[in-house]
């Protein structure tokens, strides 16, 4: 879970927070997945590849990171893994 907002907001369950501060996502629950969560969630699929894409937003005037997020990418096929 590589996100600058992880652990922020009101915790409503494990790795899940109700956002209270952001412009667009106020009142929306955000769940943060780790690798174990992803593998469990996609267990019924044959996974070809799992990767993380990272995204950073910068303020160029003060040369600092405004926020950091990451997104899971998953290539998988339907069907049970043997």
C-alpha cells in the first residue's frame, strides 16, 4: 500500500478508511490492498502478471511531492489455477 493518504480518515474496517478531507472523495470509503489481499482476491484466476504502478504529484514551485499513489495491475485468466 503505497499511498500518501493511507491510514488517513476514519477507519471503518481493516485497511479501509472513510475519507473526510479530500475534494472529490469526501464520504467515500477507500480500501488499500497489499499483495496478500490481491492474491487472495484473484485466487480463482490464473494470474499471469501482477505489478504496481506508482504515481506522484509534484509542486514544481516548491519542489516537493504533493501526493503519492500506487495502483495494482493484474493480468489474469478466468479459470481455476492447477
